[in-house]
C-alpha cells in the first residue's frame, strides 16, 4: 500500500475513534461503574451497576439501599445520547425481567441504549424479602393475603426495613439519581401498566429530562388500582361471555357461559369442595379444597391475553363437569414465572400509600356491589390496615399536562387498563397519539410489529414516520375466535 494511502487510512481511523469518543458523551459523564452481567432469558451480556441511595431521603444518614440498573448497549460505537428507559408494571415487577422485550427492540437498539432499572424493593434493587410472601406452589389456593401481609410487615421491621419508603415518589427520585449517575442528559420513557403511572409522574416532576413518552396499558393518575381493576375485570369477563353469545359456534356449544359460572358457584358451595387436580409442572395428582373465590382468582389473569380469554368458555364447561385441570394449568402463577417477577410486599407498599387512601368512605361498597369478586377485593384492601403507609404529593392523582411527544397503546380486550383510560390521559398530552388495538389485550408493545412503531416514533420524536401498515395492523385487529370445544373444527 502506498505510504500516502496508509497515512490517510490511519488518519481516518484516528478520526473515527475520536468521533466515537466524542459521540458517547454519556459514558464520559458516567459516575456509576458498570460491569458485564446477565439478565433473565437474555442471551447477551448487559452492562450493570448498583447505585447506593438513602432508603428515606429525609434521613440521608439512615439506612442505605442499592438500586440495580442494566444497560443494553446500542449496536454502534457512537450511540444517541437519549436512551430508552423501560419502566415495569405491577406494581411489583422487576424491570430486569423485561430483557426479552428489550431484545426485540432491534431497530431502536441500532442507535440507542436500552436501560432497565429494578424499582426499589424488587428484583436486585434491595428487594423487600420476607418469608411470608416467598413464592409457593399453593399460592393460587390462598385468596386472603392479610395473614401473610401482617407476618411480612413484622419480618421487614425486624430487618430494619421501612416499607413506607417504597413508593412511586421514592422510585421517581431513584430514577432521576440513576439518570445522573449514568450520565444521560435526558431519555425516552416506555411504561407498561403501572409503569405508565411512573412515566407520567416522572414527566410531571422532571419534564426537562424527557424527550418522548410511550405509554402501554395506560393507567390514569386518578386510577385507584386496588378498587378500579375489579370493576374493569368484571366488564372484560362479561364481554367474553357476550362474545360467546354472539358467535354461532360458541353459542351452540355453550348456550349460557354466565350461567355455567353460576352453576360452578352453586356446586362448590359456600365452603368449597375437595377436588383432584393435576400439578401442571409435575403431572402429579393432588387433592385440593377449591372454593368459588379461588376459581374467580384463577380466572382474573386469564382475561389479560386474548389467547387464553378465548379458551374460557370451554374451560368453564369442563370445570362445571368437575374437571378444573385446564383452568388451573393455564394460570400463570402455576405455569409461568410470574411469581418470580413480582414482589408482593412492594405492591402493598405502593398501593397502600397511593391508592387505598383515596377510597372514599362507602365508595368501595358502591363500586364492588354485585361483583362476584367483591370479597377478593376487600381482602386485598384489608392488608393496608396493617401495612405501613408512605406519603404522596398533593397533586399525585391530578392529570398530567405536557406537550412532549407521547405515543399511547391500548388493547381493546385489556381487562385492567381499557382504551377509555388511554383516551382520558391523552386529553392532557397535546402532542400525543393513541393507537387502539381491538384484537389485543394488556400490553401491546411486545406483539407483532409494535417494536417498529416504537423505533420510528423515538427516532423522529413524532408520528410522521410511523409505518402505516403496522398502525393499520393494530387498529384493524380483531379478537381471536372463541374456542367452542376441544376437538371440533374452529370457526
């Protein structure tokens, strides 16, 4: 190679290295040391670190906790300086379990980091650990959390932990501290379910640190989680029954699904019955006392995804004939790792501070009147009678107003954050767009071409580049057909 060309090549390489170094300003400002680590169900290594903060920021000299953060680096030596931050749901889910979703964001990760931070009290961020709420195989058969809640509070206090400090407000302060430690001037927010509450509250407190916002499964600040979800879940179940009545195939096989559920209640009686159930993980047959409350509790998560919702009529018919196997085997508490992802103690720290105090006297009785799940709801609310209660700002439940670019997703079959909630939040977001997917359930972003929509929106900080065919896919989606029986051809 001629010397002149070699010199030019060397100069080009030096220039590219310098450009890469200059382009990665965040790394230069970073005070948090990162090292390779592994996230659940993610093949590649992430860069992870822990930031120490005060458990109670009003007492900085008191107990310290550690906040875990993971960065999935962009696939470039010179990433954009505004990463995407994923805010998990629950409340109680650890963001580190969102790694598989982050890995699907391939187009976005060509130019941007994706950051996952475990909320304080979850995952690897000083989890609220108590034996009382440790995952157990028979969790699904216990519907009253009050005894375990009382034991958990005692155990946490014995560890020197103050459960009242694990609120959304404290979490917002942690997120901001991690942003500073990672060296990012601002970031794009993605929040799912309860994570949309966090994203809106962060936007309220730190608007200058937000470039764009994506809300999926939108929870308005006014939403009272511990009360409102029971009403919307009941509506979703009724919608499934109505869909069966409007489907010739399903109606022929199951003329009255609501009556079938009522028949199960009568057959189980007020105290339940002993029933043989197959453990879906081992195949062993175990004899369990099944009450109607347990059946209702098992039904709730099956309405979150259209795929399992479409099976409910047939599952209920089988249960009415004494075969509860399919109903229990499909429950994610038994067949998945949901219990590992969620921290029940953190759930109560958040909801007992932010939701239950907003239940006005008598409103619980009015809103729950006539719901079969009324007893389940009241048992959950009762835990807050023994749980230490944190504080929230006076404007916490007020609508958030912003002109930041905001993309909202709602599933038409979502049983907890229906599209009406997204429309409500959109009123305060003057630069927002709401995509409703009638054929999808709770959380749309993980499905089909949604990662392309997210990448296009974040890249442009607007809606002009959203792929029209992808938008149309969701907006024209339809629920899957109900499954009328186990062997016959489907409509």
